[in-house]
């Protein structure tokens, strides 16, 4: 596997799990890290369709077997970063907790991914993305006035979870390389999803945000920041928050901006939104794209993921990649000197046993 990217030379040991921890492992691999997954013996998987597991090597260890546990400890001693996404206490019961790991490897960055966090009244309760963002207030803020809308598992698992885990372990790695001191990174989805709401906290502090869903500038209440249906059943998005951009939208579409100004007070939003909805529903999505796309009217069509892969902007930037016939997101972000790359399809669990043990354990 020909590693390339800004993290080339960083060794990451990932204890196999679901959702955010594997996504973090994928991102680190895309940036060139040597990420080794510890899979369960007899596990199935691998191949290009296993997108979240791409770019890693895999070994199979039975963590109830003392010999395999000792192999895991030796791998920990050679790693720069460890990733695990189990409930609090599981790694400790296996004899692989931070105390033992950091004794073996004092410079280790020990990344822990959970929904509720390592402590607190809910720490040991089961849960999923939806439950975590429900507790933070994020779910309550998304949707219309009738009920919250489920934002896939992007806000919790991947935005509030994996991204903060990745940010945390790389920050801790910087510290470890400067000082020789490793540490535990407690990445909890409830923490990260709350952090993602910083702008809502700011707006609330300025008196510009209501806890009532569907009444705020950025939650779809404003007619100039919303999604509209077109005559053909497609949808478009408009978001001209600045006066000059709103004026351009009105000029291009003929919408009456004098009667329906972009007033941030919210007083005229319901009637203005109804008028704008009627306007956009009078023509097809293609019509509005031809009229508005590429202008400063702050416009974009609402595309499904297959349409997005064909859009000229996405094509020119190569936002999508294809691996063994499977379309998937390309590595992000981009670097001018050390570009990342998909290091290969997901390995069959255990397929790299001999190579990994030779590479990693020969150094310890």
C-alpha cells in the first residue's frame, strides 16, 4: 500500500467499531496515515463498497485470548494514535485501557469515541446519533414548526463525533511530538454537536435566535433563506442574506423586493415566503438553474447524490472518486504539497496479519 499525504509515517491502531470511529480512521488513512484495524476473527467485509473501512490494513485478534491481547498491547506500544469506540470501561476490562496503554507507550494518543462521553449519568446507556443530538438541542432546532427533522447522522456521528475525534487526536499528537507526553482524548458526540451550535449560541446572545423551531433566520423561516419546490417537483435553495445579493435575486426573477424586503425582524416572512413559493413553483428547476446558477443570487439546485456526481462544478473539482467501480467521496480537505489519496479498498478482515506484525512489531 503506497501511503501518501501529510500524515505519512503516522501509525494508527483502530479497534473496529461502528460509525464515527471508522469514519475518523478513514480520514486519517486518506491523509496518508498507516491505519491498522483490529478486526474480529471470522469477520466478513472488505472491498470497495466498504467505504468507511477503506485504506486500512487489517489484522484479526480475539481479544478474549491472552496471546492475542498481548499482541494488541505490543501493537499499542508501537502506535502513535489509538482509536476505540466502545462503551466506557470495555477497554479497561480487556486490559487495554489508557493506564496500561500509556505505561507501555507514554507518548501514545488514546482516542475514545462515545455518544455520551466517558462519564456522566448517561455514560453507560445505549444510544445512537439521533439520541445524542436530541439531548444537545441540535435536533430541536432543525425542521419545521410541526416537528424536528432528522438530519441523517451527519450532525452527530460524523460532524460532532468523527470530526472532533480527528481534530482531538491530531492536536494531542502535536503535543506528544513536542513533549513526549501522550494523553487520552475523550471525544463525545454530545460535546461535539453542542460545539457545532456555537453560532446559534452567538445569535441567541444577540437576541437574534428563538428556541421555537421554524421562526429563525437560518432554519427556513426567512423567505430569503429557504428551499422551494419547482413546477417539475424538483427543489432549489436560495440564501441571499446580504442586501445586494437579495436585490440581485429580485432583479433576475422579478420578485417584488419592495413589497417583500429581506427584513431580519421576521415580521413579513410568512407572507413573503408564500409569494416566493408561488413564484418558484411556476417554472421548472432547470429554468431557475439557467437563470440563477453561477450568479451572486446565492442559489443552488437541491441535488440527490447521483445528480451531484454529474454536476460540472463537482466534476471539475473531482469531489467524487471511483474505486473498483464504487463511487465514493474523494479525500478532503486538499493540500497543495502533500495531497491525500484513497490508499485502497477496505481489506478483508485479517488479510494483512503477517505484514502488519512484521512491520510494526519488528520495531518494538
